């Protein structure tokens, strides 16, 4: 019986990355089942002792505990409790995964394959749906939000970046342990995922992916000195991007054009706009006075939206006020919610592990944290389950289980 429980728990562990990549709405149920079998496995005293003795695990959990404290002074308890529910992965995974120990290459390979396969199936479903709408209803939705059915394009791009880093680690660390079929399989998956990155058209996502691919190529060259392979990779990636842009992406204005217009034109930002680049400027302008007013402790857990909407109304930013948009910057979001104390905790959860990843030469973990640090600048990633499950799971996994 005990052996069966362990096997089911391990199966659920591999299903988490698959569901995250393929159909995120199934992930919460799989996480709950994983935690249930983790408890049923027994040896809880030893597991909790390992957690309590691990300073980094305690640091990760402290961010969630601060949100619990924020419930004592919030003006919107119902939103606060919902926020705690959304962020539950940040609490659960450090407690559960710290006791799982380091995993060998075979398990890492299978995990990476499950994650990349899930992301690819997601892409195939999105592509099939877009093709069907185009053929049946003459509706063109081959890019950005309309195209991505299950994930916000920025989050999907983040997931793909980590799949690239994991795949790079699997292929280069133990190449002799991969069969030709496995190498070809990973190669096809990653070519398709590059194709998906172009269709997703996330501005932050494309910039971050460019940085990730650049870092991977530099890492590869520094270890193997194989310039020809790196140049061939750049050519393949460029061809996929160019062909996708030419044959599939709409011929209308680029999503980067709006950014250029804002930077180069002297025209004021439209206060009624909800276009992503203009909306962010209006949001950040509104966030600054709220931060100044509640600098030390913030407005409390779940109170950010109300505080921002009140400021939007004062500024007469009608578009973002009606949409009740969050801060679209995780650093600002946390500072408004929990003040400087919350911001310092968040920065500690990012930059202490980043320092450790550099010191211990853990390239994949470094890439993961870099992706988060960049995306936190333009998205409130930890305000959605797609963000918190991704962060909670992979942050603990790469710190405690995948020492890569």
C-alpha cells in the first residue's frame, strides 16, 4: 500500500508541469492531490523538521505569511482571502518539495519532456482552433490574447523560456544518456515552441526570450567551443521567426509600434486608453501616490485594486478605472499591498537565490530567476494562479530538487 501511495505521488508530481503547460485549469486539482498523497506517504515529522531547518524554504514561505499578516488591517477581507487562495502554491511547495531531495538526471529528463510536451500540446490546440476559425468563419486570430486559449501570452512565453533552459540542461549535461530519438523529439518540440513565441507576440515575452536564448548560446559556446552549432541555431531561430512573421502574423501595426509612438511622440497619453503600453503608464502614474501614502505597511492583503481604482478616479483615467486593472508591476503591487516590508521580502526571495545560483553555478535556476525579475517589471505575476503556481512550483523545484 505504501509503495502504491509513493508511486501515485510521483506520477502526480510529473503531471503538474504537464498540466501547467497544457491545460492550466487542471493544475490546482493535481496540486491538491499531490499534497494529499505527500501527507498520506507519512513521515510528516521528519518532513516538517527538514522544512523548519532550511532557511531558504522559510524565506520563501515568509512572503505568504506576510500576506496573512496583511489580513489584520485590510479594508477588503473577501478580496484578501481570495488573494491568499491564489497564492497558496507559494506556501505549499517549499514545505513539500524541500523534503523530496535532489533528483537524478533520468527524472529531470522525464520532467522536462512532460513540461515541453504539455506546452507543445497547448500550442497545437491553439493553432488548431485558430485554423478552424479562419477556415470556417474567416476570423483571423493567429496572435496574442485571442490566439492563446489557456494562458496569458506573457505567462506562456515565460513557461517556454524555462522549458528552453531545462531542455538545454538535459541535452548538454548528459548527451550520451539521450537516444537519437529523444534528441530529435526535444529538437522538434523546441522548434515548435520558438514558432509559438512569435505567434504569442508578448512584448516583454519576446524581449525576455531573446535574452534567454542569447544566454543559452553563450553558455553553450563557453563549454563546447562549437561556434558552428551556435551559428546554425541562430540561423534556424531567425528563419522560423522571419517565416512566421511573413506568412502568419497580421500585416497591421506591430505591438512594439505603440511603445515607439509613446517614446518618440510628444502627444500626451490618452487617459481613456486601455492599450497595454499606454495603460501601464497611466497605472504606474497612479501607483506612485498610493505607494507614498501607504509606504511602510501598505493597504493590506487584497486592498490593492480598491486603492488603485480610487486613484484612477482622482486622475480621471476612465479606461483603466472601468477595467479595474492591477499595478501591472509586481514590485509596485507588493509595495502597495504590504509596504516596504513586503517589497524587501519579495526582493529577498528573488535576489538571495539569484546570488546562490551564481555562486553555485546553477544556470537553469539563474535563468528562471532572471525571467521572473524581468517579467515582474511589466506584469503582476503573483496575482494570478498561472503566476503563483509557476513561481511556487519551479522556484522550490530548482532550489531543492533540480540542482542545475
